[in-house]
């Protein structure tokens, strides 16, 4: 039986060959994007459209009725492709989706039997929309109803996913076909700032585990959005129907009007019941997926107190990410998802101690610091704990790491002079790496730059910084990650703002988290608010043991 999907709903796929079509009142173009695990196209050929109708496992053709159809063979999709986006778009002269009746996207099996469909409602000024997403999850293929539109049309959509529209000749990592002038969009592949070429999963499967956890979070977000959308629609429809019934004064109190009100209420209740049932089903499924992963999580992704910490050994290379807490939706029941921070850090992490929560922020910073060190091979990260006004309290919190050695694990920076020297050293390091990278001679800096990563754990930021120091900090935030320099800030945001706006760029550039449970995280797919609960051990002894083992080289 064919399913009718709501926005955000997902379903498992049986079979490997499918056909996708779009039904609409106007003329639409159908296209597809093959994306890797980073959500970006690998090559220009990963964009399948009218001027390039064949891609890996995909073939676009025009049916006898003049409409496009996309044939998909999942067995022919390369292993490094994680997602296939099905896109419908309008030509510039056609206008926007809001001017047309809602189109629908249909997925059929190879035998022609319908699998499911999705009506693209709620569109207005958009000229391109992602209809369906076919994606891998735990070794299986699934489909999700997306419905995400782009006002900038197809050009904006493909650019967001690693393809750039170019007015010149076709340029790319893989040669493409010639495009005659005026017949379509010349497309070229442009790597994104954080795009990384595909690499096979590491032997311990941590990249795969990270992707699975992130995928579960995405499914949970889209399921919650589907429920929110259904609930809003049910309420709007009920209000409209009741408003229409009372519009006529002569019939508003008639038995017929009373019966119609009851029917309207029943339709509302039935829709809410179905939406709640679908959301519970999705949540139960995701919770079961999480339960299967719990025992496989490495220590850095597992809760404090998990047996994985008893088995922890320094990794041979840095791991995919660290657990910094959990996320859940406070308003509705659903899965509690581990919040895994991707490594290496792409931007600073700001732990906010506002509202008298600086002690909690410092405790969370200690937890994050321990996990960060445990995520790197022995000797490949040095921590600089900056504490200019804390009477060495921050140093006492990590005392096992401060043991002198040829290459200390942690260094306490407790004076303005030491801070100035550290910033100058790191700015010089980043400059040297950048110049070597631009010259294509990155190996030449090996004997001049410490290859290990640096983590600045900054307490009471920006205390002790003058204008020059703040300029250095902003430079390190922007350019430091590419040279292995990362930043963890512990500060009261209210206090920081009270001394002026010099630190505002740092606040804006950071991933900001509360030190106590708070609704402070918005997911990147549908933008719903999630309650973040920091990951802290039951007692400080658990972190003490980890720090002691780190100081001993993991023994």
C-alpha cells in the first residue's frame, strides 16, 4: 500500500530500484544531487540534471507525457555517497511555487507499484525545493520527506551543496560535457571551506558511529518538525472551519451547524492522533537505534561512568568527536540524543556562566578538557589554561597534568606577561603554517613548528587582554583551527558585555552552551529549539582518574 508522507517523516526502503516523478500544474525541472557524508557533492558529475542526465546510480529522462522521471539504482550508488537529494525547480520566468497549486513528488518501485508520495505544501517565494532525500542509515537505505525550499532557485540550492553556478565554461575536478550557450546552467564543483574528501572509515568505526549519532539527531529533528507542522495545520484548519460556521448568523446555532462543528473537531482530533502516533513510532525507532549503539561507543563519546572509560587507551589517531552532553525536546516526548562535538574544533566553544553559574561552567570545562585530551594520541595536544584572576583555582583543577616534563600536557598561564608571550607564539605559528600552505611547502615547517595541537582553556575571558591581545585572539579564532590551535572559553557573557563590545566578535564566532540545562541549541535542519544538558560525572573522582591516566601516558 502506498504511503502518504508528512514533512519530516522517514521510512525504510525495501528493494534497490526506484523511479521518482513530480506531478504539478506547471512545468517543473527534476534533478538530483549525490552527497557525501559532509553533505556536499564530491564532483561536478554528482549533479544530475537536464544537461547531465546520468550520474552514479541515477538516470534522468523525459517520459512520453513530457514530464521528467529519475531512475535510481541504489546498488550502483558509490560507497562514499551517503545521501541522494531529489529536487524540483522552476525556471526564472515561471515565478515561484507559491503561485502554483502544491506539487507532489512520487516514489515508485521498479515494478511500477507506488511506494509513497509527498505533497509539497507551505511554499511561497521558493523557486527550488528538496522533495525527497534517500539516505543510508545503519547499512540500510531510507527515504525522508524534506520539503525545504530555496528562494534563490536551483542555483542557490546546488551552491549550498558544493556545486557553484558559473557563467564561463565548465570547470571541475572531473571533465563534464560541453554546454551549448543558452541551453542550461554550466556547473562546476567548488569545495566548501570545511569540505573534506571522502576517506574510508577508521578501523574502530568511530567516523561511522559519529555519522549514525548525527543521523539519529537529524531524524529526531525532522520527526519533531513533522509533528509540529501537523499540529499547526490541524489547529489552523479547525479555526478556519469554526470561523466559517459562525459567519452566517442565521445558521450558526442550528442543529446542522452544531453537527458540522462536531465533525470539524473530530477531524482535528483524528489528525492529532495520527500525528502523535507517527511521532511516537519514529521516537521509539530512534530510541531503539540509540540503544544498539550504546555498547559500541568509545569512551570519548560515552557518558562519564560508562565502562568504556575503564577500557580507554590513548588512540592511535585523533577520534571523530567528544560527548559534551545530551539534547532533547522539552515540550514533547522523544529520544534523548548524545550531543557529540566534531573534532577537530572548527570554532571556539564558549561555556557561559551567566546567572551565577560560573562554578558549573568551570566544572564543565574540566570535563570537556579531559575528553579533548583523551581524544588525541599521547603527546599530540598541549593545553594552555589561562587563569589571570582565579588565584590558581583552574590550575588546581587539573593538577595531575601540570607535572613538569620535556613536553608538558598542560601549562598554566597565570600572568599577563605569559599570556602575551603565548599569543605571540601562536600567532607566529599560524602565520608560518599559512605561508607554507600557500607556497605548497607545508612539509617545510615540520622542523620549525610543534606538530601537536594546542588548546587554550580561557577562564574569565577577556580579563587581561588589551586591544592588541584581543586582535590576536580574533586572528587565532579565524585562522587557528587550520594550524591546530583551538579555544575553549569559560566566561559570564553578561560580565563580558559590561566591559564593552570588543569581545562581541568572539561571542558571535563561538558555539555557545549553557553550563546548566537550558533550551539553547537549535538543530541545523529545521531550527527547532533543543534542551542541552551538560555531560558531567556524578563525582569529580571520575575525571581525576582520567587526568591521572593522561598524565601517565594512558597507563
